[in-house]
C-alpha cells in the first residue's frame, strides 16, 4: 500500500513505476536541476561583479557627515565615522546610517593606518 501522492523513487520503485509517472518525475527533476544550476550561475556572476567593483572603487574614505541620508556605500568602499576609517566588507551595498559600523559591525572592518 502506498501513500497517496507519494512516488517511490528508490531503485526498485523507479523500475516498477508507470511510464507516465516516470516521465512526469523526470521532467520535474530536470526542471529543478535547471533552476538550481541557474541559481549557482547567478551567484557566481554576482560574486564576479562584486569582486570587479571592489577592485575599481576609490580607496579614499568618504566622511559620513558629507553623505546624504539615503546614501549607499558599495563593497570595498570606505567611510570615516568619528575619526575612524571603516571598509565595507559585507559584499553588499549598505546605507551607513541604517547599517553602519555602529549598528552592523559585521559589515565593516576598521582600517588601521588609513588604507588597506
């Protein structure tokens, strides 16, 4: 007796599965494999773009006092807060007023000697 809606996908179950059920299962598995591959490719592309962005940004720090409230600081960019220089290491664009070094310490690395 099988559970309604359950397909036995064991080796034995696949051998005895009706062709229509097998084809439907194969199509769903193929679609899911394609979706997962797409997501892996997206992540790799985003990582490559972030790496390129970090390499191309200025190493000159921006004073937080000179930024507007909605400002975003990209990966690798630096800001000065209370005389200390911080680098965005979050690999994301951060609003330094909402996710700055004070309230999102994991996203920022204090820089020693000004530039790193």
